[in-house]
C-alpha cells in the first residue's frame, strides 16, 4: 500500500445528532475497522456561540487504510471520479490527496464529493509527485482509466 496514513476530520453541528454523524462516517470505514480508530473529540463554539463537536483521527493501520481506500474506490460514482481526474491538481498537494465527502450522502450509504460541511480526508502517499499520486489513485480505482 502506498498510502502511509489518512487524516479524518468532521464536525457535528448543534443541529446534528453526533451519533448520526458517526454513522455517516462509518459508511467510509467498515464497522469492524471503526473500532480500531481513536477519534479525538473537541468541543468548539460557533460564530453565534453554538456548540460544535470536532472529530479527528489519524489512521495508520494498514488494514483500515485498505478498507477506506476500497470503500472510496467502489463508492465514488463515475461522475465524481471524472471530476476528480479533471481537477486532480487542485486536490493534491505535497503527496496528500484532499477529499471532501458529502456527510448527508454518507449517512444514506453513498460516497460523493461535496464542497460544504464535508467529511474531510487527507490521504498521504509515500510519493509526493503529482504524477505518482495520480498513478496510485488510478491503480486504486479512485480515478477512472485515461
């Protein structure tokens, strides 16, 4: 596996049930792997003083990384894969692939790219050149073949 770790960050806003947000994230991480992840939980205040819970985790387990990458590659539809390929350089920086996935869609069992209120993933690859990361993503099935 050429992925060395995955950082996961997501928020549960005051209007959201934190347990349902965690269920959405489990769409990306199989239940048997979810127990291997230590989520750090921080309580923040929003602009108007509303409570926001920030969840963060750094995944280094090869088993969990493989499961997450498999879920992303099989879950992303062709439209999102083509969009990711089209704007790939905007998603990659210094060997990191930055994905923002739709929290609402994840709760419904789907994986989709989304710019607002996402589940944020930073997938760190061993190699940092854009071309190398693109090739790896293609081999993993996250990008469609050329």
